[in-house]
């Protein structure tokens, strides 16, 4: 199940029409805001690309998605659980701790450092699958969004193809919404990357936020309708 950016742009007004028009609108307007403890949690499990290395945390894409959630009236808290330099094995070791407080959505962004180090793609696949399996043990289980990554051609085109295929296969096997490539329209663009040409600038994170939001919004609104 692959959602692409902008796939779903349902408005709050349209949702209210389906719930009873003006009366539903008044009910939403008059209901008190929920505290952070009562709101759903969207946990962004990730690397430095999620953490926003080199930037203020408020410039990283999870914080930008929080603003989009708030603007849309969607009562969720975006939790930035990005750790710089972490491999998929590290993310696998952290998942139990991260889910001590249940998540409504789990956005999995891992593997970039595996690719930079040329780590085996079989290990990448096994680690992400273990994270998915652990998340689905939560009751109720979170909705999971998988974020795809690409490997540089340093280790050969064959490795790059196998690396990319891991995300497509896991999304299909586990029936997960997939962001095909986190750095779509950002990778390789000088003006959107810091001097290392690996970590995006604030402007790059704005592009990433749009890419991820196209999928997250569709998932959140689907949960709301359910």
C-alpha cells in the first residue's frame, strides 16, 4: 500500500459535512482541546535526517509536521525520536524503550547509515522487520508508515538496487504505507543541503515535511474516519 505526496487532501470541512454539517462543526469548535497526554502520539523513529542534525529542532521535519497537524485540527503529538549516526540495528534495540508509551502512528526512517557503511541489505531487512513485528505487539497496535531510503552508488549499482528493494518489499509484505524516498527533490541539490551534502538545510526539511506529510495525513485521516 503506497501513498504518494499529496495523494489525499481531504479538508476538515468535508469531514464535518459527513458528520452532520453545522452541528458537527459547532461540536468541534466547542470541545476543549485535549492535553498532550490525551492526544495521539506519532513517533518518528529515525536517524540524523529525522533528528535534524545541524539545525534547531523546530526546523526538523517532524516539528514542521506538528504544525501541519495543528493547522488541520488533528489532535496528535509528533515525537522526534531521531538519533544521529544510528544504524537499523540501533533502531531495533531502541524500539522497546520507545513504545513504553504507546504510539498511535510509528514512522520508521532507518537505514541511511547502513547504506553509508555498506552494511548487508539482509541485515537491514531483518532489523526493520523486527521493528515492525515489535510495534504490532503493542495493544492496540500503531499504524506504521515506512520511509524509504536510497544508497549511494559507492558500493556498486547492485547494492544500491538491493538496498532500495528492501523498502518496497517490506511495504508490500507488511501492507504498509510507504514514503518511497525521504530525500525526494532534496538529495543532490546544493541549496537544500548543508556543506556535507548529506544533511538537509532548513529549506530541505521543508521539502521533506511535504513529502512525509502527504502520507501521514492520509493515514491520520483514515484513522479519524475509522
